[in-house]
């Protein structure tokens, strides 16, 4: 029994350090993937619109439910992942700090990237909202999508969010 107690604390500490390292590596991977995805998405052509409503059209993945909140906001539900599509963000931002000021985040962002191409701005912002749950905001040319998700879902879901934002035609 003494042997177990003797190794219990060092093993526990090693486990905790290992878990913290894994979390850090996972976060680093998500940051790298998201930055890479933003670069790739800026080069792609917009997806073809699959949804039209009141003079606006945009791409939606299959099986996405849409609810009009008001003339500027839509709630999108894709496989249980809710997002808010906001259409009236007409301001151009000087830098990522201006975007962060507009978003009123509770925590420092894990990712805050701004790109511009052909006069169109795009940004990805990810900040921890609650433990293990992150606020993800994707903006493109005056369109913004916001959602909450866990870290592992960010790279794939943020790509879809960008596809939607980039495809909006008013």
C-alpha cells in the first residue's frame, strides 16, 4: 500500500501535465488550421446560393433550417449547431483590434485574424466563452456569423460558416 501512495502523487502530477500539454497542442492545432483555412477560403470562389428570401440569397449546407428573426438576422440550424447570420455589418475595420472592440468578447481571443483581398475583408475570431465552449465569429464583406462550439469542431464548422458568409448576395 505504501508503494501505491508513494507513486500516486508523481503519477497524478504527470497525468495533469500531460492533459494540459494535450489541451495546449489541441488549441495550437486549431489555431494553425483556422489560419490556414482563412487563407484558402479567401482564394476560393463563393459557393452558389441555395437559399433565397426577400432579396437576399446565400449558400446553405443540406439539411440546414433557417429562421428569419428580422430583416438583418437569420438563425441557422445545421445538425444541431446554431449560428446567427447578421447582415448589416457594413463597416470596414482598420485592424483586428477594431473588430475585437466591436465584438465585446468576455475573454482574450485564441484566434483573431483579419485578411483583405480585392477590397473585401474577412476575419475569424475565436474566444473562450465558458470552459471548453468557444464563441466563433466569421465575417466577410459586411456579413457576420456567430456560433458557440467546442474546440475540436472549430476548423470544420468555421469553414462552413465562411462559405455561408462569403456567398451572401444582397
